[in-house]
C-alpha cells in the first residue's frame, strides 16, 4: 500500500521535471541529469520504501549543513555555535551578503552559506575532514559516501562569492582561524556524494532522536532538538513553503536533494 503511494507520487511529479533546470554556476553541477528522480523512505520500525533513481549519487551540497551543525553542537557546544550565528530565517537567498554587510550583523542561521561557513570554521580546528566523512557515513547509514573530487574541484574554481563571505566573516570577528582552511572544509562537505537513500538514513536518525537503527546513540537529544528546530524554521532559504508542523524539511537549492523527516516515525 505505502509503496503504491510513493510510486504514484513519483509519477505525479515526473511531468514537472521539464519546468526545472540544473545549476550551472558550478560547472560540474550543470552536467547533472535533471531527469533523475527518486523517493526513499526509511521507517523507525525497520521498513524501507524506495522508487525511482534512489541509488544514483549526487553531491549533497547544502544538506551537508545539517551534518555540520550537528557535529558543531556536539563538539563545540550550543553557546559557541550560536554566539556568532543566529537562529532565525534570513528571508534572502542562501548565498546573499545583503544582511551580513550590516555593521553589527552576524549570519542569520546555519543553513545559509555565511552561517555554514562560520560553523565550518568552528569545527575545522577540532575535527578533520576524514573524521567528518566517517560521521557522515554513520549518520546516513551509507559507507559509500566519498568526496566527489570533480564537484570539489569545480566548486573551488568558482568559489569567489563564498570566499568573499568568509573574509567578511573574518573582518567581523566571526571567523578567528584560517579562512582558507575553513572555506576548503565547507566546500568539501558540500561535495560529498550521496543518494536519496543516504538522505533517508539521515532523516531517520533525526526522527529517532539521534539513535541509529541498531540502537546506538550517535547524537545527543539536545543536539537533535536544535538541529530539527533550525531545519523547520530555516531549512528552505529564499522560498516560501507551507507544511504541517510535524514535518521538518531542509532543501538543497542547487542540486537534487530534499530531506524530510516525520517526528519519531521516518526520514
């Protein structure tokens, strides 16, 4: 029954593919096949439902901000993270500098680029990228996650705007360490290669209060609560969307990913 419903949902959405286009300002993303479409749902009771292209890999892009925020809260603590990064929607595009240029302003939230780059600067001195990669694999239940070198190289070759954001953050005292290393860390996290099933695994972890399907706790309850709150209030940047309160959503605006979780039930 449930499988039939998602099959129907997939076919209902497929005709609308032609109305969208892939991002081209990062050249490698412009090579993505926009006709790929899939739905994957992992439930707390162990059941899994998938249809479409759920095993095809694409770069995680901004959904990596969820992973980075969770790790930052675990390693650095709530006070350090939110001392210089806000917790409210910006109302602007994910890569906007408009509000950041205000004399006393800090990034509005960790889901926009300025906030995520700041979060990366907090993590980078404490956690290596290799350790972050291992954590991403655990959170997403996907040992196949790797750094997509082509996406990473392509994004670094067109990183001027994010570099400008990073140095502006340094000038405001938000970034106190090595700007280039923080920026490189951020881009690498955005360049992780995931699938729809990876994102379902991440959603399930958050829906299940940070406990993985084996019963092992990977994230503290307080961390999960904060992450879900930020996803709910700030997960859609530069868009207006209506959804029911039990659903928590974060969206990747420049590639193919959409992560949704239903509290205590599924991702």
